[in-house]
């Protein structure tokens, strides 16, 4: 049985081609194994670590609204509660505590940020909206956060639907906080938010959490689109790019600073984008490389032409596979030392099928794309998130709850011959 499956990759103004065609080096053949056998989590959806030399990893539990820390040691069983979110949250399938990001100067200021689905109905507010809050570590215990230190930094618009919340947050190499927000939910982009840069839906936002201004708890970077070029004057100041359906996970290449995003499609295709300042990625005119509901005659925002994704993969079965995917989980460009043949490869997966792919990018185009693991029923993981540690080693968070299987953290390892 062939090991890898090539994706459809479309160069600009050209037919689809096999992504690995221009590759000089084959992508490695890998397997998965449990990274921390003595640990298990309930619906783990995010992992992060602080740059403080502690060698601790932190995992977010979606509906428990908890953040746990543990030593980066294969044999550890020392899982310790770092934060129990004090505020009520909405708990639809795609809601909850979704994102975690430690401030680049966490060692000095003890600040970290979380993204969650707030339920403010008890206080007269909306039943559903997204919030990014700042917390601080306890002054008496570095393994415990201060739950009373919460400051709401960014508050999203009232959300009519429970899905497509994005929820990923991360600090870029520029020191600014990036926030992804889906297109508001339901199906077919009902609010037409994909090509509307005036709202926050269907976008990645970028804010300055260290320099509040204009009566807000954050500032706007001077090179955000609305601030740097008059043609973007109609964009909301926070908006960094538009045309995204639901970026569940994005990440920065720690070596180059490039921003990669896995964007969840609707009925037919999933896609990976290379994100740029002021970019427009097509939703809901396009689903990956393909027209979406052209009868609606939606017009692209005039300030930014549509950029195609790096790669796509279909929902429907392919000649090589009985299924290909349903919901992309964005990953990381691997920069660790354990898998030398994987260095420089963007690794991502699919939540429903458990497939894991690698992508090499050069000059804004994919030059290689293939599956990394030979998927078998025993190795199928519900991939909710990827994570990395301070050394650039990669981890896989397998979704699970008290009533369902898994909830463990995995890693990629070389595949043994004959398997």
C-alpha cells in the first residue's frame, strides 16, 4: 500500500499539480506514540509554554475551563492546576476555554492571556461572545495563577451562533498579540463577514497589549492595514487579514516568522494559508481554490485581492484513501532536533480522520505535501491541537473527555521498518 498521499496544490493561474513534484527530499515516514504516558486531560484544545526557563508545559481543557501545568518529562505524573477560569463560559461543542498565550516577557511581568467563550447573561450581558483576558501568575506560587487578576483586554461582538469561534491566540515575533475569530458560525457565512473587514468576524486580529490607547485596553500597531495605507481605511483597526472561515489553529515559524493557518472549510475542502499583513483569503467567495455559491455574486473587498491557499484537501474519498478529511487542525513548522528530516516542514492534521500531513513551502508556494503517518485504526487520533516546547519539539493533543477515549498527548517518532 502506498505510504503517502499527495495533495492537490494549485499554483497561481495554473491547473492543480501534485505538491511533491518539485521536492528534492522526500518527506519522512513517521508514527505516533504517547509522549507523557502518566497524564490525561479532558477535551485538551491548546498547549503553550513560557520563556522562563521552567521547562513547564501548559494544557488547556476546553469545557472544564482549566489550565494545567506539568514538567516536560516523559515520566512525569505531576499535573498541577494552574488556572480555573472564574467567569461563566458557553459550552457548545466549539465553545469554551480555547486559547492560551504567555507574554514574551512572562519571566519579568508574569502575564498570560486566554481566549474563551463568555456567557455574560447573568449580569445582563449577551449569552455568547468571545473574550481575550489577561491574567497574572500568583505572587506567592509560580505554579498557580491569580484568578482575581483577570482584565478583559479584547471583547468580541455579540455572536449569534455557537460555532466558528476560532479561539487561537499567540504572540508574534513582533511582540503583538494575534487573535483568530471565525465567520460567526452557522453555514454559508450568513452575516457575509468573510469579505467584510469592518467587523472582527472571519479575520485574524492583531493588537498591542502593552500600550493601551484611545480608551481601549490595547493599542493598534502602526502597520496594521487600516493604519498603514489609505486603501485599507475602511477596515477595522484591529483587523490584520480577512477572508477566513474558521482558523482553528495558526502558528509562527520560530525561525522565519512566517504565519501559517489551518482554515476549516465548509462542505468540500480544507486548506492551509500562508498569512500576510492585509491579506484576503477568499471566504466566502472561495472555498480553498474553488468558487463558493457564485450565484450570490459576493464581491471581494477592493483593498485586497484574493490569495489562494498553499494546499487544500477534499472531504470526499480519493483513489488512495476511503476518506481524506473533514476538519483541519493547523500545526507548526517543525524546528526541533529529534526528527532531522522533518525540520522546516509545516505539520498539520485532520480532527475527524486523524490524518497528519507535512508541507514544504518555498517562495509562497507548496513544493512538497504528503501524509507523514501510515494511518491505521489503532493509530487514529482525534487531533484537537498541536503544540511545541521550548526546544521546538512537536506534540499532538488528542481530544477526549471523561466519557470518551483518549485525552492524551502524543508525539511523532520515526516509523519502524516493516510497519
